[in-house]
C-alpha cells in the first residue's frame, strides 16, 4: 500500500506522536481495585486502576453487566476534555450498547512519551476493569485527537476501527502497519475537509475498508446525528466480520436514512453530495445487502457530463484553497497587521455577500485555518521567548478569531 499524508499543517498538530511504539506494561500497583460505577450516567473523572495519575470520563450503558462483553470507543479530545465527547454521544452509546471512555489528559502539543503513557493507561483499563469485547475496541478523536486515534489504529494496532473527526493521519513518511476499518468525518467548513477527502482516495486505492462523512458544519466534534453514522459503520463492519449477528432492521434503517438524503440531493441538484451518499451507502451495506442497483446508479452518475463538470470544479477549488493556505503560511510573519486586516476583511465580505456557496464555505475554512496558524504560532513564539513575534501572532489571531484569542490570552 502507499498511503502518506501530505498537507500544509499536519506538523502543526502532532509531530510528536510518530514514535510511540508498543504499549509498555508498567503499572503503579500490583492489583486492580474493585470499583462500582453508576450505569447510564456520565462519570467525568475515573482514575485509572494501574496508572493512578491518568483519568478519563466514562459512560456505561444502562444494560451493562460483567456477564457479557461490550464494545468500547476510546475518545481523544485535543484539549483534555474527556467529558465533551462522552457527554455528546452518550445517547448513541446507550442506543447501540457501547462503553465510552474519554481521555482527560491527552491534548495537542504533548511529548510522545506522555502520549504513549496515556494510551497505555487507557488500554490497560479495557483489559482489567470492564467487560469489554477485545475484538471490538474502537478509537476516535477530534482534530489533533483524531491523529492520535489514527496513530493507534494504523501504526500501533490492537483496535478494530478508527473514527477520525476533523483530521486524518499523523504526519509521517512511514507506511501504515495495520488496516483498521476507518471512517472519517468532517464539516464542509472545516479547514481539514480537503485533507480527509484526499485520505479517503488514498485509502480507496490501498483497498482499506473505509468511508467518509461530510456534513454541514465547521471544525468541531460532529453533532450526535452525524456521529450516528460512525455507530452504524462499526456495527456493519462487525457484521461483515462475523463478530455480531446480522441485523436486517438496522440495515433497513440506515438505508432509509440515506435514501432520504439522496432525495434531498437530487432536489437540490447537488451531484457531488449525491455521489457521496450513494458511495457511502454501498460502502456501508456491501456484503450485507444487495448493492447492484446502487452501483449502476453510481456508474451512471459518474459518466454524466454534469457530474464530471461538478467534479472538475471541486478539484479546482481544492487546488485553489491549498495554494491560499500556503500563502497564509508564507506571509504570516512577513506581512504587517494592516495587510492581515485587509485579507481577513476580504474573507468576511465574501462570506457575507457571496452567492457561491462553495466559495463561502472555502472562505470559512480559510479563516479557521488562519486561526489555527495564529494560535500555534503564538504558542511557539511564547515558548521561544520571542515577544515581538508572539505579539504579531496574537494580533492576527485577535483579528481572525477574537473569541478564541481572548480565551487564549486569559489562559482558559
């Protein structure tokens, strides 16, 4: 296989995680404490049994019992907020019967040894503390946390699947060592959307089992109704792999949801979205239900002149956006604040008055990207004790994203 992630900003997130290696088995004690955890409720802080300086948020479904094994999803937030994804998706965990764990310690900017230690601690919990199906361990993350999840799934192993939200693989020239089932999720105003589109194509060429969900939203953990796609995905992959019985009712439920989405695409004349929905329906139910008619529809759509025109326009937009991102990087410290204010104002005008929805979304992605570059540059310059460069980065950050800039300055 030949999967190497190349984008303009992945090193801004996780240049640190590539060397985690295998999990070490060091512990802080010789026995596992017996604990009683309330079911059907988010527990925001559970201390690891053997790694007492590591904690996580937890949700056990109300039907949890040690008498049988449950699937688990381990979540990595980029800002140490384990409760955020666990609380956001607890209803889904309840509906589908999953345990949720969210790291309270993992965050962007950690050294690789700390990250490896946290990963070891959480996986230790899955083997010693809860009744977990070892064949159905999944990892998810948002932004930098998605890169941690992908690092575990593709390079460290031991999981059935990866749910990558708002970012793809970590920056590395290494080839993946493992082939987990993978589903990517990104908003259409997420500056990492094009990265995930590119990764989806690479995974397709490498014959991975994979899917990509695009939704109307920004760079954030996806809404629960969007994340439900990931639960359908893990369930269907488990059915295909004969890990759980085939559930025809669930397959019909998912198919009906996608047919409804396809109807809206056709009414709106959105050929790219229609293509994505047909392709995902095939990927989700292949091997579980007939996909012959869907494949014919997909081929007919791909051969239509209208779709080819739409696809060409999309490719041109992606190329334009990547060049603009590179220009933002190249000009970051060389242009003064007046230049940046004019640049940001141009984006704002296009967002407010633009009639081309694709250009509006691109401008939103570029503003979000500039916000990220500003934040990371500010942190880097503060660490380097370069006050002039740090002030410059903060001034751009305040211009493009005043709310988050204020939080950063206040230390929140």
